[in-house]
C-alpha cells in the first residue's frame, strides 16, 4: 500500500525558513534536542494548534518522533508530549556528532552558520526592543535616538547591534534587501529578524487593496519581523512610537509588499 505524502508550507509566524519540504519517516526515541531560543511548544505539528507553553533556552527535550522536516515530536522534562519547530534557530540536536557522523577526540567542530545568523538576529531585535515607546517623528534626526521614523528605527537597530549601516529610507532599504535575494511576498514565509516592507495605507479591510498590483506600489513603511505574526516598528505619533503589532487580519497584512533578510 502506497504511503500518502502530504506537502505543506508552515507559516513563518514561528520563524521557520522557507525550505523545500521533504517527507520524513517518523523516528522513535532517537536522541535529544536542546532549546537554543524561546519557541512555542504545541499540541500538534501546526501553528494553528494550541500552544502548550514557551520552551526556554537551555531546556532539553527527548525526541519521540519527527512527522516531517518542519517539526519534532518531543517530550519535555515534565513528561509532556508535544511538537516543536525543527528550525536550527530554535533547537539543536544534542547528541549528533559535529564532524559528519564520526567520533574523534581530535575533531574540531566549526561554528554553525545558522546559529551565528540567529545570534545576529537576536542582537538586532533586543537592541530594537530597548527603544519601545520612543516617540515617532517623520524625518527624524539620523544621529539621535530621541525620536525615530520607521526607517530610522530599523537603521539604528542594525547599526547599533551589528555595525551594519542600512540606507536611510524605506525604499532604499527595500532595494538593499532585494539585492540580497531570498525575498517573499507572503509574510507567513518570513523568518524572525527579516525586514517587512509596506505600501501606503488605503483602508483597514482586504477589499481596499483588491486588484492592486503591489509590486508596482511605492514602499512607504518598514519594520522588523519578530515571528509569531508580530512586527516591531514605529509609524505615527498617535500610535505611541516604537511598538509591537500583530499582522494577521490587520491592514499590515493587506499592505505588505515583500520582505527578506538584510544580513
């Protein structure tokens, strides 16, 4: 009897990379995982299912199975069984050799590129979060942190955290990210730390943007994607300055043009 292979794309609201799907046979009790960054522990292998709790960095999990390349079925230290993202940004296999499967006392493991990238992303986000509530000012002074407009805030977070100097306005930042490649027009495919670019506000409902060719629209806003369907940004005086907003079902979802990594 032929096995069914179900293909799916998991939303990046948990920060998963848009990698090609590969069906994987379930494993059973093979090894452990270590939590690298806080991540959702869910009842089923889908972002639509209930969250059990957040797993904290440093926690260890026993692998119970792996239904596909996006998820592990695991048991936590309290004996609770659930599912966690397989992304290397969130978990690492604690019992896998780092030298291609062989064991040697003299083997030297190389730093993981994904871990290094993840550390940079977290540094940018933690820097940006320090400025929550900082007032909004259109055309803010690029040499001051007293106020920010959207592109100034993003630029400052990257410059202070990593020494990376992005262009000074959102349209040029969009061009910068495009040249890096690996962009997406579906915000659910974004990774944590990616930049999000938006067109002008035309209304709060999806119908306000119906029939619009977004690829032809002028970029007028930028923010940093946090994962879990949230964005860190600043956009108006009335909004209270730098803040975190949800995307799904809001005008942010309808205005989204594309996004991608600036690193």
